[in-house]
């Protein structure tokens, strides 16, 4: 009977050692396979080729050079000639005549920031407007209305602008 117990004890010891050993070996095999899979992935993916730039056919356009590249409109070009600045035609004189003939008051240097509070930030520049209302009761040209009223200094009457 002693031999039987010894044999059972021997088998138990063998199993107690071999099962954890098999688990360690299996974990090592899984770890090696995972490392091989990671090593097979390239670290930097090759980038896709960049598309070719669009070439525009000039057809005499001033901002497209003969090679098809669009130029900066504010950059000086070799074919530019120094000379007189281009003056845009102004309708201000006709607007002034239209305003005064309708009974309005033309103001060449009005503020673009009417009716803003004293603490409001405003650009310091002049705009031309046709004023209406006021003590003299200026009127607007046909097709416009008197809006944006503003009190006159030292007067109960207020002025507006024709829009």
C-alpha cells in the first residue's frame, strides 16, 4: 500500500510542477507571436503621392502667368509700369447735387459711427452723407428715407441721414 501512495504522490508532484510550467511556456509562445506581429507593422506609413497642382490656362488673365501659375495680385510684376495711379470714377459729385437739389444738406466729413456711446471704439475717418431733418428741415432725395436720427448740439431738432 505504501507503494501505491508513493506512486499517487509522485504523479501529484509531477502534475503540480508540469501544469504551471506548461502555462508559462504557452504564455512565452503567445508573447513571441505578438512581438512578431508588432515587428511586421512598419513604424512609418509611406505617404500617398501629392497631387499635381492645377494649371490654369491664362487666356490673357492679368493674374495668371504664361506658365499657368496664379500670381499674387498685390505683388509687383515685371510688366507693370510706374505711372499715375488709377482714379476710379466717383459718383460723389452727382450724389451731392442730388442731395442738395432735393433739399438735403451734404456733409463731406460725417462720422461713420453715428449714435454710438462716448466709450464706444470708432474708426476716425470721414464719410460723405446727405443729411436730413434738423432745424432747417432738410429733405431726402426721392427713393431714400431719413433714418439714423442724432440730436443736434444746443438744439431740440435732430438730424438723420438719407439712405
